[in-house]
């Protein structure tokens, strides 16, 4: 499937979903909305299609991908299901949770998806458009966030077009994403391990499992596959926990503060997560050199927000 001009924007209609599924079947790349962020999808069983994801993102190939399914029965064919997976799936799927499970040895999912690991990350997204495309396609769709590697994640179709351009064959425009930060990732290869904070909070997961989760520490996370430290990086430098503003800074506020854009004037962390990437995109587009960000409470969804912000502020290579 070749595309040499700008990406094709596909409408959020039944015909659009059929077009998206047909492109996936022919080995193409389709960006589609999920409740968290837009995903850059390819047929998870097609080596060449999966390789095109890495190429389009400019992503280091050791960073494994999440596979998305429309229904639990299809998903279960590819993984070794466990009791804890059952508990978490029945509580949160469809929804912003990804589980890392052992891969079924006979699963036809491309080895490129898990970048050499014997596990795969799977999820059942809660977005109607994503579900419609996945149902129409029938199988697993590998989809990282639909942005160039290291850039800010996309929560709108236009963000995808700006970041990937003609590297993606089609973008299904389903409007802005409701959750706004990526899924929470829980490893279930051994004791449940929180690998990435996200749309479902650690407290919720602990309540469902009946005990606290082990949390992978940042230092380990950096050396583990796929957890590069500088990530979600705007062009501007990011200054965290700004309680006052310096001249010339682009001001990203939280709460009752005077600023250029406010994540949530009413200090609502759900609203702040939904605004996070869009506001970073918009401030960055103004071309300033520093984006200063108000402190965000480190609780609930604030933990996922602070994780993304600290990566956006991390020292960069080169
Ligand atoms: O909300 C989301 O999860 C979005 C939407 C599109 O579903 N996707 C997303 O994908 O955030 P991505 O590729 O940006 O992040 C995938 C993360 C990576 O950090 C990777 O290291 C981890 O999932 N991952 C994938 N497979 C894994 C595995 N087998 N073991 C451990 N971590 C894995
Ligand atoms: Mg990403």
C-alpha cells in the first residue's frame, strides 16, 4: 500500500470504518481514535505492516507494541489467560488498561510486535470507533500512539496529520480523545506489576486485586524495553512545578492561575488529563522556547499526568 501525498482523512461513518479495515487488510497503516490517544494501527499478524509502524514512527525496534482487539474471545486466543487477568479484564475492559501476558506459542502475531519478548501487551479499547474498526477487521491491530517517536501523543486527528503526514495511509477522524493519557500498563507475567501509570489509577487496580501492586521504579523503567526517558517532548523546553512565571514563558496552568492555557481551572484531574497533550501541542505551536507548567497534585490521574510531564521535561539527547 503506497501513499506519496498527504494523509487521507476518513470520516467516522460505517463506510469510513469499512475503508479503514480494508486498508489494514491490505497491509496499510491507519490512525484511529481510542478513548486514550490516537493509535497508529497495522495488522498485528503481518510482519511487513508491523515493520511499517516502526518506520513511520521512527521508533527504536526494541520498543514493543500494544495489540488491540474488539472482543475478549479473539484476544484470549493469543495469550495465556490468568486469574488476575480475568479480574482486571472484567473490571476495566473495554477501557484504558493494557495487560502484558505470556504469548500463546501458536499465536500468529508477528514477533516484531513484542520485539523479541515472549509476552504481548493487549487491550480492549472503549472507543466506539476503535471497536467498530476492530470488529470489521476481525483480528488484532498493533497500535502505538500515532506520533513520531519521542513527540507528544496525539489526542486529535490533526495532531496525527501534523506529526506523521503522509507516513500514514489514512486517519480516521473521531474527534478528541476523552481520557487523554495512554492506558495503564500492568504486567501479569509474575506478581502484578504496574509498568506505566495511565487512565486507570493504581488505587483502583489495588482495590480490584485486593492487594497493592508492585510499581516499577523509574530507574528500572528507563533500562527496560520501551521506556525511554525523554518522551512526549515538545520542541520547547518544559519547566515543571512553576509557581510563578518568568518573562517570555508559555504558561500552562492548573487551578485558579493566570496563564495561557489551563489544564483545568477547577482542578479536575480528569479534565486535565484530557487537555494535557492538546495544550502542549498548542503551546508548542506558538514557537516559544520554554513551557512552564503549574504543579499537578500527585494522586489519582495526576500520577499519569506527572509521569508524562516529567518525560517531556527530561534531558534530551543531541
Ligand atoms: O493508550 C494506549 O495504550 C495507546 C493507545 C493507542 O492504545 N497506545 C500506546 O502505545 O500508548 P505505545 O506504543 O505508545 O506504548 C506502548 C507501551 C510501551 O511503553 C511498551 O514498552 C509497552 O507498552 N509494552 C508493549 N509490549 C510490552 C511487553 N510485551 N512487555 C512490556 N511492555 C510492553
Ligand atoms: Mg507513545
